[in-house]
């Protein structure tokens, strides 16, 4: 049997509002989530269960039993050999391990395994990464409302090469009971999306910048590079910029790399086929 290949697209929080905190300490979110063409790649073949990791950021990961890819396979009781090509920075606020785990689950579904009833056991972002399509994500990540596909907009992802602790960012927040997202319309073009985004926030951006000042540097350079809109994704440290042409996005990515940062020009991905 030939290898089964499954993409693990980068997850972007175009907007992320923190609207409260439960008694158990988990924060309540309201977020517009989309996915980029850039991402990791998984290859699956019949077992025994194992994991090999290669790619530019392989050194940042362990292939031991606690890896999310192996935990995903165990959750559905699958003996599968997994190869992960790690193209995205680790602990960078763009889905990473959750996207990889979701890709393993999608691949196993293609191999005949049932999807688990509670993929959120692997992490709050796994359900939306399993969908890998535009969605409004609420609650602690378990309330997912699929949205209409967005145009294939050019964008750049940038990471200064500094890992940021998500619990530390949440701890540094000044306020946790913030207003939710405004109503989400159907976005037909970049202008409509940007107009809506200017009315939204990433409530984790300010505390993340306090912890990691390099994020502020990235955002300043993105704005100066011709981005029509820029923001930090998730809890950081990856930021994104939206551009009005692929050529401008590519030029910006090359310029950003000169700062010693990881940068890639890509675009919003179209939804993956649902199986």
C-alpha cells in the first residue's frame, strides 16, 4: 500500500476575543479561524505504531509517546506508521501540534477508522483543525460554526523564532470579560474582510508583546512592508499580514527573512474535502 498523504494547514486566528473564564480556569473564546496553504505534512501507512519526524523544525519536537500524533492514533485504536514533515515553527500560535493530530485523524478516517467522538481530548484546537475550513470557534474551542469559504487571499506568516507560553500569555491578560465578535458577514473580497477585522481584536496580542517584545517588532515591519492588515495569530509569536497581490506578499516575505525571522508567503486555503 502506498503512503497516504494528508496536509496539516496552519491555523490562523484572524480575530480572537477572550470573553470570560470558567470556574475550572479555562478561558472562553470567540474567534474567526481560517487556514493557510502553508503547513506541515503527514504520511501514513499500516503500522506498527511509530512516528518519524523530519523537516525544518523537526529538532523542536520529540517523537516519544506523548506526541499528539501518536496520541491521536491511540485515541482511535490504530496501528499506523506516521511520518511528519514539520514545516511550521513549534509553539508558534498557528495550530502546530493540533493541526498535525487532526491530520492524523483525517488520514485514519480515509484508511477506514472512525473519527473519535471527542477529538477535543487531544486539545482545544483539534476539532476546528479537523474541519480545516473557515469557522467561528467559541467556548473553550468546542463550539464550531462553519462559515462560507473566503477568497484565496495572499498573506505572509512571520515568526521571530521565539516560543511563547500560552498559559503565560493568558496569565498576563489585564481583562478577561471582553465583548464577543461582531456579526460575521460573508466576505467576498479583501476589502470587506479588512473592514470587518478593523472592528475586532486579538485580546492576547498585548500581553504576548509584553512577554515577547519581538512580536511588536514583527508587527511594525509587517505594517511597513505593504500589508493591508496585520495582527498576531493565537497566543503568538507568529503574526500574519494580508496583501493585495501574491507578488507583494512574496516580496514582503523575502524582506522579512532578512531580519533573521521565519517568513513564508502563502494564501488562505480552500476547505479540505470532508470524508
